[in-house]
C-alpha cells in the first residue's frame, strides 16, 4: 500500500538544522524518514510496537534513523544530543548501546580510523625509537570507536608484557580522545594490523 503525505514546512524547520537540511536535499532521505514515521505510528496503533521506557524507544528509533541521516558515521552522544533532542546522559548511553549492537560495522571502522591516526604519527615515533627514546610520548587524537579499539590492542599487548609503558589519556572533548602514546608501542600496535 502506498501512502503519500505532505508535511508542513514549520514542522521540518523545527528540527535540528542538520536533519532538516538532509530532508530538504534528498528525496531518498525523505522517503526513508516518512516510511519510518508511518511504520512507528502503525506499529503503535496495532499494538505490535511497545516500549518499556523512553530510553528503549529512543534507542530503537535511533537504530533506524542514524543510518538514514548519517550512514557513514559512528553513533556519538554529541550527534544524538544535538540533532535528535535526546538528553545528553541518555544520548551517551544510547550511543554506547548502538556501538555494541552494530559492533562489527563500527569495530572495523574504528580499527581503520585508528590505523590511519597511528600511521600519521608513525614517523615521529620511529624517529624517537631510533634515538633510543622509546618512552617519549606522541600525541594522537582519536574518535571514541578508534579509542576503544586502541584499548583492546593495548590490553592484549600488556597481557604479553606487563612492563610496557602505557598510553596516557589526556582528556576528551566533542567525541574525541587525546592520547599520548609511548613511541615504543607504535610498532607493536601497528603489527596488530599486519603493518
């Protein structure tokens, strides 16, 4: 059954600008969004869709909507908070849940991003190692998904050699982590990628 609907411009203008712009620019996004909205209302009216909490509802909705509006980007608390009117604490929780639900997709992207970030600083680390200064720290900025992958790799390295110096988390902002990584860890971490 095909439904066609016209939505008042004021409703679209009330959305976050990034979402409203995507709806305005792309017919495919509008179609996917309209289909999602109609399915949710029909699911509720027929009793097929019930949620135990707002968090569960937001999680399910964002599972469907984030790939429509941000198909190539990992779920982040900032994006959910800024563009979907979800309180920040709930947005942080939902982004963690979505990363776990879509683990294989985002783990690969996180590993790829980590590899690129490390390769960009590898020359600096190599120069330090060549000067016998393997404990010298190299600053690296990572998104949350690549940071999680770094922690998995470093934990594996430490299980084999507990005497290795550990990276230092220097803080986070806007979905990024600033990490100081000892130079001697670079070749060990990159070897985990087959590099």
